């Protein structure tokens, strides 16, 4: 008998994602985004995102079903992001998932978005070995997870104490006068600059921080250091070497993320590292992670960008793993949780 067909629904931020997964096979992944509507505000507006999900949900589901040649009645289980994320957007996805669960008489599974960013790699690079390390980095999260089992064995070794990596890029992008979201613009500029031009601070790497925060991240001090450096040059009437600032800033972020992650792999005897989340598009992080993993003998797995940004496949992948473990479904009054723990 074939494995159950799992529908995944993701609406935690600005992407409406619907996907179908059977076992470890992704049948289809359909995504709509409201990012263009937020750009002029310089950040995601939850109310606009919620309305966009409401409008995009049914057509995105329709596209997924048609694209996979699947009928609604073929679906065996429905997985949905229960958190973390924006409450309004999460509520639209959860309501759609509950309606489908009731209408089809199929089980509902509320799953964690951050873990989904790691789980999606199983669809691309195959089932995880016994133990993997996962670095999930995006505009909303920066978490280091030790994964013994994607459903029942997640240990959060560290996370950001302030800004997420993508958030820090977006804030530095704003202070450099770049359009929102600044992350990809800084990445592009950085490729033309000298990463060693300016020595920006590496948060939580001082010996005094190592004991309590060996695997935690902090990027707000770095962001302030960049702001001060730029202001001092402006006050002195000097031109800002944008590419060098971008390259030096990006190098500081990539350095801390990769150094701490590889130290965690070595400490926990893990030889497979998965990097997920929208920030894993970052070239500086990719290059440094590839070089340092190769030197440390660590197998690096980074899914293609479309599965790193928010999508339905990550939720369907995690939902399928939950179904495989035979865990009980979520209740139909499943709440959403903006700061859902792991
Ligand atoms: O996962 P994602 O699409 O949405 C969230 O859940 O946050 O991640 C988007 C974040 C934004 O902060 C964006 O600026 C950042 O990832 N980002 C990048 C790059 N591409 C996206 N940051 C740096 N370099 C990039 N190439
Ligand atoms: Zn995300």
C-alpha cells in the first residue's frame, strides 16, 4: 500500500504555500506571495498579509490539486503551520486546514514552521541520517537545532537573542539606503567589496560569552557598529564605501553563523549539516559554510532556494513525518501560536 498523501498549508508570513507530499516524495508545491504589497512599507504588514492569504488560499490549493492531478478526496491528512509566525496570517491557514479536515473527514496536524524549514530537505536530499544539525536562518528566525528525530527528537542548542540574520540584513539595508528587503541587495553589493576592509564585531564570541551562549547568536550589536561606522564617515563628509561595508558586514554574520554551527557539529559528533530558511540564499553564508564544512569533513545539505523561503512543501514534509510516526492528530480547536516553542 502506498504511503498517505499529505497536504501542507503554510501562511505564517507573506507566502501562501500549498503542497502535496507522499512519503518523501514532493508531488507539487504551489506558492503565492504578497511581498510586492509590503515592500513600499519597508516591512510585512500583518493585516495586508492576512487579506492576501484569504484571497490566494483557494486558488493556490486549486493549482496544487490540478498540477498534481489529485482530487480533494485523495488526501489522507492535512498539515498546517500552527506557529511561530504572524497571528492573523496563521489564522487564515489554520481555518482553511480545519475546514478541509472537517469536510473531508481527515486528520489535522498542526506543525512547527521552524522545524519545517529543516524537514523540507528530506524531500530534496533524501531521509536524514540518524543525527543531523540544522541551522534555520531567515527574516524571522536564527536557530541551531540538533535533530535526532525530526518529530520527536529536536534539541534547540541556540537561537538569536535579538535580531534574526535576515532581519539584521534588512535593517542594515535600510541604513545604507537600500530597498526593502535589503538582504539580497547587501548580498549583491558584498560580492564587489572587500570582506576584510572593516573589522566589525562578532556577537557572543568573546570568551566571557562562550559558557552561557556558545551556540546563541546576537546581531544587534553588529548592526549598531555598522550604523556608527557609517555615521562617523558621514559626519566627516566622507563617501561611504558601500560595497566594502556590505562585504565586511556580511562576512561578520557568515563567520559567526558558520563558526558556531561547525563547533556544535564537532561537539555533538554530527557529520551532516542542513541549512534552511530564506537567509540561506545568502552567498557569503553559502560560500563560508561550504569551505568550512569541507575542511571539517561535514556533509552540507542546502535545499534549492524555493524550498528555503517559506513554502507548503516544508509543512507537508513535516506533516508526513508526523503521520509516519503514528502520532495522534491535533484537535479541531487547534490554536495558532505566534511564538510557538519547538
Ligand atoms: O524565509 P524568508 O523568505 O521569510 C521569513 O520567514 O523571514 O526569509 C526572508 C529573509 C529576509 O530578511 C531577506 O532579506 C533575507 O531572508 N534574504 C537574504 C537573501 N535572500 C533573502 N539575506 C541575505 N542575502 C540574501 N541573498
Ligand atoms: Zn520561515
